[in-house]
């Protein structure tokens, strides 16, 4: 098979300015919150980007760096306007260049899309129009200030080259003072910088000229443009195309990157969740590419190589931004190139630990990759790195054999880990144990793996959540975990397996709140979300869904039932139904769908009783009582730990030869990320506790039992700073 | 007994009965105390505080409730530095220790929360792990270890948190403790074990305080004053002082309420507990105590033995010193805008009245100096224009506008010794802050305005009202000019049909009842695209008057930005109790005579609402003229400097900070701006 195998477009080189990229996969700019408290790049930045370079990305573009002290919208932003930033730049660029991958710095000023909380200075923007998110009236910049902005871009560009970057990208697309000037929605000026597109683009052209002058001829200069702001009176595709043409005509720019939406108004379409179809923004690079000769980058939920290959083949773009795909699996590119597409840990587009943590000022992670965000201080054993020579495109070498080779040959002294439960927690524990070279037996009561995630993936538009199970189960199988389905783990059965360590990951049981009678006590028309998804209950007619959890549970089942013809009302005691959908950027699309499906959302009501089909609700702000008489009540309420096996084993543990742990919902019912993180961490704890006389033996690059990393809290602190 | 009299605590004596309580600051260097912490506490120590309780430190790795929450394991050096900075001034320094239990966050630790039972946390909805026996032992040991560290660092003692955000309260409360073991049948057991272990770790000398929620405001299962009295009686022999607070998982905002709650909100509760413990332990009252008079009365009436005045000392670090000198401290306005910093963005604790708070290491101190002539407490001297050595700074200063920015600029410049004249176009000083003060819960903004004006006048500022400034006058002024002319309403962001009535919030608030009856019709739509305190304040000002009121917001919740002040739930409850209708997730499209048309953001459905008037609470624009930045050069002095809303309409705090900075920039060469001297000693 030729280099690139089934993806001949994706793995064909491309010249961008003075650079030749080995392939078309770009790790495009995105926030990480890895900067230090004082605004400097961290060791974590370098390790994070290096992992993606080692994983074969064609080009990396860092997160935005602020060019001017008036721009500090969120705490952990890199202060490129301070000369001492260069030291951190060199650490990043050296780490990435070690793998032969070019890296650009994205430089930016967020303008009015910001807060003065950190700067304690007025915001700068084209016009005194408050941003829809930050809602702070900015100062309209005067000519003197415009000149200062242009100079600061140039100075920072020069600093980036000094720091070893191969060039810079100007973010003019979704959160930028340049966007502010470009967009008729935020530029109300009457001087030479306002009015027609020529005037609104004047700042951009001035910055490009100044930056190119500062860079000199060789370094790459890219411009990222928004193809549709998705706001009233904002920029749309025709103007974006005209702007791209104007940029090309003026020269100095080597490529055009694209995006959609405004970060502070329509973010849910910039970092779209699984509810938005893949390729939703491809019309933008497609239209621009038809009008310019410069290479054009397309982005927007490209999550597998096949989809990226198709966009290239169809001529929509020259390069494809794969961000979340490489957050989830840094080896996205090498695996694709090696034809191991099935091995890629596919992004779910769940947004829970990447996008969802950014707005909360927390470091970037990944729901299914517990190493993301901790690259600088790995917790587990060294990851068996695929040894890839990018220059030659060689396939995975024997050094990576542990990836695919079980080493559970009998007669070794490898510890035996028994995992009870095949949901995300148990699967991750099994994978982590196998990664250390242990013998792992996983017992799952049901006939399928995946636990609650498998159920959650059956509702409308949530299927991609199921990739979490697919990825973990595939990894477990590749690593030789002995998976026994349909086997209920009992204390006796576990002991008979002669384990060295037992991890209980048996999940949770649905439970009824105090006010809900049991099925045989008048509550036969009350059921749990789980009952609806398993088919154990089949509500019809009018349904009230009680949302005590505030995530997808209530909204998903409401949608499912509405699609089946039910009249659905969701009731919550909170101020918002499905409150945390806002964190994952699912709230807007939920509201569009709920409005279309006629789902009623009722807030501020606490369920207080249910008698003979009548549900009593208390409107807690006023103390007023209300009733409903629905055909069914569906509960989206916290379950309780399924800790029977754990407790039964805990009784035997004191005299036993094995270590005992519990993880995931069995410890405390939470979300999938907690399960995955604990699955990995508990294996590290066991590795530290196992007697040194019985170390795991393994082949290849695994060095089990020898890693004693810092406590997780220290790592998190380091990563977050 | 009064506020300034000493208080014996175990083997120590507090020099006065004013406590600076523990609170989140986000000043940390990661989870360690920082130089900024040291400077922040030092300023309050030098200002005369009796007892300083440092920001609560977590005693166990399972507790990481906010990113910069101090970690007791890292706190030793910081505590030592704070002790070294503060104790020489005569203040006692005590370390707050705690564990947030189920009210913590798993976002930073990436591990499970610990709690007595599996009751989900009300706000995060996260289900905690039910603590096992070994977990409880580990937490008790963590408290003891932290106490030993604190004592070893040279602090005077520790304060254990059983208040609103605490694991110990979660064990004490039937709301959160449904255990069947000995920690459930005896819910005080954990508190007892912690206090006993802490005392043992401290040794006999250091102070051990307890912060106890004595009313969870959830009588169906929570701690009531009666139950709390029993708890307090039982624990009193183990501790050296008891701070009475209230609030729980259902009432997070109640511990540090805004001006919507009465001042001294917990004084009755403190009195109840003090009576119950019957002298066994001194009782500290807490809760919106910001006026020395109220504190003194409470002490005199025997409701408490000491008072916590935390926000009052954020607003004025020299509160006690000023009281000793019979000066009026800079007032806290109970707004919570900049001091309540439990926010993911990690804002640094500060104060809209004194923006230097929290920034002691970077911002210059207010210029010291005595007001000319006479004791300001005895009354205001007449304005004395031309008093200062203005020649040094290029002539007298003209400040145009007497809102917060202009007043702050004027009074600071006067303290620098400049001759200062203020021209205010309207008949009253205060600008928008004066208008805002007319909204319910915001009355203390008027006190701040009064204090700024009094201080300015006391330092010789000539304050002229009813006097506007033209461009020519500004150009001709023989010295520096600061333009603080505020803002103006922006044009409506919706269609206004002929004959439609569109009012500004300032017009509605500024009007007295009679004028309002004329101005505001029976039905109004309040349009709030910003989500701040203004629209809610206008709605509340009109509430209970028989008018039919609808507040329209593009957001899922009315007043979303109030989450920062803690007033979000309270505001929504007050509006609903007043029968005010709320339209969420809508855009105001059109105001017409008698009606307003809104459009739902997601269904695109349009609805016509009854509206005799629309009150447009949208953003404002900077005032035009006089003398904008970059304007024509003037014959004398530099170009005018704009400050506050005249630059970009923002908050009172921004205005004060910029007004002060503009004045300090006029400091005559050689005159250094240094920390005030000679304060703090009794």
C-alpha cells in the first residue's frame, strides 16, 4: 500500500508558503487554559502540542496569544505582549520541531469580546457596542490606538519568530478586534475604518502588511476568517469570499483558515456538539477555495479520517482542521496513515471535558482520554508510543507491538486484575491494567458492554456517545483483556479467579425519590429514564419528566417520547431545565428542537407528592401548589451506587490476598469522565500497592509497577497553572 | 464594652472587638498563600483589626472547592509570612480551616466529593461518596495536621468552619446527614472529634474558634436556632470563640447578603446563641454589619461579645483606626460586586469603593495627609479654592462632573495638595450612583456618594453644582482637566413606533413617587438585554404599586449577572413574589403605543404584550464633550483626561478606579504616594 494507504489526499504533502506540510491534518487553534497564572506558556503546553506532533499532525497552530495589554478576556491567556514569553515559546517550538512538524502561533486581540476584570482597563473596540456575552461597553478606539494595535501585532509576530515559530496566524474570525471591525454588527464607525467592506477591512489589511514586514519573507502568515457569523446583521459568506479575494490580491498571506459563528454569540456552532451534523461548516472553505488560489483550511466536526479525506477529494478544502479528534487521540494521524482507522479513539463531540471546561476557566481535558491535559506529568505508565518516522511515513514499528499483542501467557508472574462491570469505569480500568502488562479478566452481567452509556447513546442525536464504549471495548480487546459477558460477578466467583486485585465498577441502580410511591404502591405509572431506554416501560399520552440531574437525561428522554407522540412537560426545581447543557453548548440546539417538538419546560417546581395519578408540585419561589395529572411520570433523578458486590467483598478483604477498590458510579454516581479517570487512577494506585516481588512482566516499552507519579491533585494543579 | 475595647480570648487579648473574617480572595499563588495575601492582611492589621482570620485552607486532598482555595499542606510558609506581617501591629491572626464536603468541586481534584450521605449538592447536583469510617478518620487527622502547621507557623490559633460551606455542618444537619452509624445517631460527633483533635494538635496556648451555622433556614430538616443552641452549648467548652452565621445548601447567598437584606441580619440569632451558651464562650456576630454604631449597640445590648466586619474592612482597611480617630470610614455599600469572588474566573477580591483592595502590591496607597484647618468629624470647612500648591502641578485642577469618578478624582487630588474645582451640571452630586441608590437594596450607594463628597470638601475641594462646562471653558482652564461627565442613553435596539413611550431606567428611578405616577403607566415592559442589577432594580422599584409589569430578557434567567453578587436567586424570588411576569429567551422587537412585541429566540414566535411604556435597560454610551481625548490642544496644561463612564459606561468601581488613577497621575514631582502612616496604634 502506498504511503497514506486508503487516504491518498489526506496524506499527500502540501506547500504552504515556505513550508511543506507532510499531510493535510491541522491541529488548529483552540483554547487550553494551560497558561500559567501569570500568562506565560507552560511545560504542559509544550507536552500537549508535542504529543500531537509525535502523533503525526501535518501542522500545529497554537491557541491565541494576546498582542496587547488591553486584551485579557480570560485568566489563562498567553501574554504575548510581554517579551519574557519567548522562553515558553522556545520550549513549545523545540518540542514540536523534534518531530519534524511545523508550528504557527495564533496571535490576536479580542477587542470588545472580552472583560476588563483582569486588565482593569477599558476594553478597546471599533464602536461602543457591548458584547452579547460580556456585556461591557468598550471604548471606541481612536487613530492613535488603532496604530498601537497594528504595531503590537507586528511586534508580537517578530517575537513569535524569535521564539522559533514557523509563522503566525491572525485570528480575524470569531473573537477578535479585527472581526469587530469587519462585522457590520459591531462596527458603527463613520471614519475610514467604518462603512463599506473596504473600510471595515482596513485594519486587517494594515495588520497583515505590518506583520508581513515584521516577519520577513519566509515565515508563514495565515488569516482566519469567519464565513458566517450567525448573528443579526453580521458577516455572511459572500462578504467573506470577497474579503478572501481582497486579501489574496494584496499579497503577504500564505493561507486562509476558516470558521463559523461568533464566539460570544453563537459558540454552539463553532464548537458544535454531536447534535450538529458533521461537515456543517464545509460550505465556507468550499466557497472561499473556489475564489482564491491560496490554500484553504476547512474545520467543523471533522472527527474521522474518511470524512476528512472526502472533503479534500471533493475539493472543499486543502487542509482539514481536526482539533477534538486529536484531543481525544493524539495519534489520530499516525493511526490513519497506518491504516489502523479502527484503533483511533474517536472524538464523541460530547464537549464535556474539552469545550465544557474552557468557559469555566479549567484546563482542557477529554472525557475518554485521561492523559489529555496531563501530558507534562503522566499518571500511568509511559504510553506505548507508536514509533513513526514522519519523514518516511514508515508504519508502526515493532516497538509498538504491545498495542496489539496480549501478553497474558500463562506461567508469567503478571498480576491478575479482576474487574467487575463493563461500563466506562470498568473498561478503562481493564485497559489501564492491560497496558501495564497485567492479566485482566472483566466480568459483565449483561450481554453487552457499556453500562449506562450504551443506553444513553440510543436516544435521538446521542449515538456518537456510544463511541466511548466502542473505543474502550476495542482497546480492551486489542490488549487481550479476557471479557466475559453475561457473567454476574459475585464475591465467590471473583475469589475463584484468584485475583491479585479486584476493581468493582458495577455502576448504579435507579431509585425513587421520597415522594414517588413504588410500582406496587400506586406508582406503576412512574418509571425511571433507564426504564424508558431499556423498554421496560413504555410511556404514552401525557408525560411529565422530572429533571433533578440537569443534563441530557431528562431532555433526551423527553425528545424520545415527544418523537413517539407523547405530550411532554419537563419539570425542574432549578431555574433552567437541563442546566448543564449550556456547558456543553447543547442548550441552543435543545431549545430549537424542544420548541419544534412542543416540549414544555417548567422551572422552579419541586415534586412534593403523587397520589392516584396526580402529581403535586410546589412553586418554591412563591410557595404556591400546583397539580398535574399526566399519564406517566418519568424520573431523571440521581441513582444510588450498586455497591452490593463491593460491600460483600469488603467483608472478606481484610484477610484476603487481593486488593479491593471501587470506581465510577459504584463509588458515587456521576458522569462518564469521572468513571474513566478513576478507572485509570485506581490501576496506578494498585500498581503502587502491589508487592514488588510480583511485578508485572511485559515486553516492549511497558515498564509497569515502576511509575510513582505525583498525586493527582498536584498534577492537576500544575496543569491548571 | 464597645467596639474598641479589648477582648480576652484564652491566653490572648484582642485589642478590639472587630474581626476580619475568612473569605475567598483568589489572591493565592496556586493553592499557596502569596505576597498579595500578606499585603492584603497587613493593610487590615495596620488599620487596627482586632482579629484577622485568614482565608480558609482545605485540610484534606478531597477538598478543592475553588481553584485558588488554599491547601493547608502548602500553607505553612504563607501563614508564617502573614503572621510576621500582621502580629507586630497588635492584631491576632487566626487560620480558618475547613473541608467543603459535598459542597466542593470535583473539577480540580478530578475525584469524588465526600459527604455524610448521598444527597446531591443543590447547585452542582453532584452526588458525593458516602464517607466510610476511614474517610472520617482521615478528615479528622487532616484538621489536626493543619492546626499543628498553623501553630507552628506562629499564628495565634485556628478557626474551624462548621458554617455554610462545610462538611462539619453537613454532618450536623438533618438535610444532609441520613447516616445510620454513630455519626448519624449523634450528628455532633464529627464536630466534637475535630475540635478535640485540633485542640490536642494545637497544645494549650493557641486560640480555637468555631464558625457555626445556627440557622440553615430550612426548618423541615435543617439546623434551627433551637437545635443550634444545643449544638453550641455542647461545643462551647471545646472552643475559645464562636462565630454565629447562617445559611446552608439551600441558601448560599445568606451568609454574605447584599443590601436587600437588613444590616446586622444575624444579630438576633447571635443573641439567641449567646444566651444559650451563657458566657461559656464569647460569641461573635456576623452578617452585614457595616456600621460601627450598629455594632456598638449590639455589644452594649449584650447580643454578642464581638463583631465580624469583613466587608467593612475590605472597603476601608483602616476602619478601626479611623473609628479611634473619630473619622468616618469609607462605607461598604453591601453590593458584593467585587468582593464576592466565588467565581470560576478567579477574580481577585476587591471593592468598588476602594479598588486598591486586593491590589495592595500593585496599586499606590491613597495619599495621606490631614484635611486643612479642622477636624472633619466636627463639620465641613468651607470650600477653599486655590488652597494647594498648584503651581507645582501646572495650575488648579478642574474636574467636570461629580459622579463617583469625578468625586474620587477631586478628593484624591486634593489630598495630594492640589487646588481642585468640581463643576457638576445637575443640582446634585453622585451621577448615576445617586440614581442607582434609589433602587431597592442599593440605598447604601448614597452613603458612598456622600462620603466621597464630604471627603472632597473636607480637603478643600470647591464643589459647584448646576454648572456645566463648555469646550471653550475647558480649553481656557489654567490647569489640568479631568472629564468625568458620565454617560447618556443609547438609542433603542428595537423599533419604536410613533407615539410609543420609551423610558430610561434613570428617569424612572430618579422620579419621586408623585413624578413616577405621572411618568410610569399602569402597564410596563422592562427590556433587559444586559442582565445586571438595573432592570431588576427598576422592576423592584415599581413592584407592589399595582402596575402590571413584565420583565423581558434574552437570557434563560432574569438578572443573570447577579449570580456574581449572590442575589440571583433572591432577585428572582422577589420578582415572582411581587407578581411580576417574566419573559425569558426573548428579544424586544417593537414598542408601539400600548404594546410591545417580543420574539422568542428559539421558536421565533412573536407575542404582543400590553405596555403603556417600555423601560429600556440597555447599555449606555459615553457622554459627548467637553474636551475629548485627543481634542484640540489647550493653551494651558495637558489635554483633558477622561475617566469613568465618559470613557465607556461601566460600573461605579471602574469609575472610582479611573478617577483615582487620573488624580494620582497629577502627583507633583518628588511627592511620593505612600501608604498612610500613623494608623493602627490604639
